[in-house]
């Protein structure tokens, strides 16, 4: 990405077109792409990556990770929705957690 940013005239525009085409097939890769977006001032694209990763985490029923990605995206509606699901799960399953305590 630094290579594209060397071109002052078109570098940022090329990145804006290229980044959304990068397959986000792992958390590590998504974090690297998001970090590069933050570094180069592409916050909207970075937020979009976070929303995609949050959605993928929700589909895998990983609400904690979904919450983290939504917080990074500053998506308050999604953060609220996920937090409510986490609390609902806790309320429904509090007795299981209580059984696990020594």
C-alpha cells in the first residue's frame, strides 16, 4: 500500500478501488488491511472492513469478536444490537455459568 501512496496524484484513488477487492479470509489479514487504511487516511474503507468482519463473526456466532469489529467501525447501532444479544445469552444461560463456579 505504501507503493500506491508514493503516487501523489492517483495513489489514494487506486487504493480506494483496490482495497475492497482484497479477500478478507482471516482475522489477521483483515486487521492488517484495516490498519493500513487507518495509516493512509482511508477511514471509510476501514470502517467498511470492520462491518464486514463483524457480520462474518456474527454468522459464526462469535459475538465477542463481532462486538470488537463493530466498535472499531464506530457502528453504534450494531454495537448496541450485539451487546443486547450478549446480555440476553448471559441472562438465558446464567445458571450454566453458576454451575461452573468452584
